[in-house]
């Protein structure tokens, strides 16, 4: 159900709904002069709203690419956002400008603001990723804009490179700094994020690579007002403070914090996770880790290539992979009118007849929808705002789904390298260092790669 503004405006005529009839008038009995007067009154009213002169009501405004706030009047918006996802904000708007130079606004800071009685409820900020000009009636022109977070530009960059002897948090920072992304972070267990000898980005966008590494170490991200990316290895980095009231009678609702529908489900998931690997320096050591759930303990997932060489790496990695498999064990969905609900937020429900529902929950994803028909003179039921959200228990460590690394197409060409003056450069196990020809950032010496073991084909009758 959608929340309907009690101060909704009356339906106003428009050329689309009132075509000219013989005799110089409009259907509905209005003359041309009367219709022009109505449009002028509509414009004056909307200008008062955009300038914040109206004391009551729900109002949506937008700022596009540095243009003045009242350049565009929002008619509708859709905002899709989720944990460890890039949000997408779609705005439909009208403007007296018959055209704008898109090249001057693309990539520039843009925002949507939701107000109630002159008070800002929420501002969503990002950059303009797309713009489209639509129909015009000679008085106003319709536009469609897509706003994405700053981090979205990382989807436009692809590279192949090697990182050596760095922690994943350090690599994540490096990638963000290279793209000039504003961010903040909080790690509650930094001891779990150990240095890795060798990490390769291979034909991945910067965003895909960033997300793959973050998911491997259980790092979630979301966006906070600022605009600012925030990421953390625990749900403790999320903010609480939102209260919702359950009220299925939407017609009696007069607040901005009501859940009109509520669903909760529990699902069977795998409950044992085993990760095993092999260390050639300790071939007889049982390098294996296991997490067992508290219920059922019948459904096991075994991974024979755990991607760790030491117990200190394997134990947290195994725990994170298990937690990723539990994302759907306890889930819920709801319909509300609270624009403040967003990934990275904790909310409290009250007034539900089931006492166990009246507790705190963690937002996983939200789909917001807002309509402001006054802006384009289309009539309707007045300004409306609603959303659909999914959630999990507030204390659950929801983890971004695991992303498998890219696989090689076949054999990789490389040159065996070493320090100056060394004709043969190996370690005690006979491994060599190599320089990959696609490595634009590395140097063709012994620092170009990790130690690579040498394999030989079978000879003779063997």
C-alpha cells in the first residue's frame, strides 16, 4: 500500500487530458484563456513548493548537474538499493527548458531530496550517469535522469594487474583512491585480514575486482549521506535509530514510519561447511577447517580448494563462507512509507500482534517509489511514497555472496626473470619468478611475480 499525502492537490487540467474542441474551447467547458490561467496558477503553486514556501505536505526536489534546484520539477522517482550493491536512482521530471547540454551535466554531482513540512527526510546523492530528453508541449519538457553513486565509475574501468604482499583492506583503499572515491570504513577484526602474497586482477573492472576481494573477506558496503561509501567487516558498523509501527490499515496512517504489510520466513540451508587445501611445504599436514551450524547438521558443503596456505587464513575464510550460505535462513519483507530505510540501517518494529516480530531488524535491500503528479499537471491521487524492503535479524552477519575469480583461457605466456647477474634464479623448491607480458605496472625482474612451481610433462612409458 502507498502512503497518500492528506494535503494532496486537486486535479489540474492539462493539454493531454483536455484536447481542443470546435469553437475554441477545451473539453470540460473551459476556454483557452481559462486553461492558460489554470496553468499559470499551477506554475505559481509549484514554484512556491520548490522554493520551500509551502508549510505542509510531502515534496520531492532534485538538483541535476549543478543546475539550480528549481530547474526541474520531479514527477516520479524510483530508487533501488541493497547491501553491497550500487544504488540506482531514476528520476522523471519536467522543466521549462526545451533542452539542456547533457555533456555539461553527465558525471556531475546530482541529488534527490524528500521533504515533509519543509523538513528534509532524506537526500540521495550521487553523479548523473544518464540523461534523456522526452516529449514537450511547448510549455514544459519531460526529462529522465539516472543517478548512480560515485563508486559506479569503477564499472567503467578494466585492468589486469598484480598486487603482492598486501592485505585486502589495503588493496580496497588503493582502488578507491585511484578512482577518487570518498569513503569511510570500520574494521572490527583487523587481525583476520592478513597479508596475501599474491593477488591478480585479470580482465576485471575495478568494481568487479573490488567486490570480489571484499566478498572473500566478508566485507559489506553501503552508502551514507555525504555522499560517502562506507564498508565494514561486521554489522556493528551499521546505524540504528529508525522505528516502524505495524498498521495494516493504511487508510488510517498519517505518519512516515508505518509498515502496512509484513512477512517473515525461515528456510533450510546447508549447515556444515568444510574447506580444505594443500601446502606443498607441509604435504602431510591436514590443512582443513569446518564450521557446523546449531541446527540439523546434515547438509554439508565441501570445497576441496580452500585458497589458503595457513590455519590463520583458513579459519576466518571458512567462517565467512559458512555465513554466506546462511543469508536466506531468516528473511523478511515489508511495505512501508519510510524513506529513511536504507542498507546499513537497523530499525525496530512495534505494534505487531506477534511479539517475536517486535524487535530490531537489519535492512538488506529497499525499492522506493515516489509520485508527485502536481509537477506535470497529470492529476492523480496526490504525492505518494512507498517502498518494498527485505530484512534479516539485526545481529546476523549478512555477507555479500562469494564471487569466483576469473579463470585463464589456457596457458599463459611469460618470461622467466631474476635479479641482475643471475642466470638461474630459483628457490629451494626449484620454483622460478616470471614476468607476464600483460603486466603493465610490474618490472621484468625477480619482483614481477610470486614463486611459480615448475611442472614437467610425463616422459617415456610413464
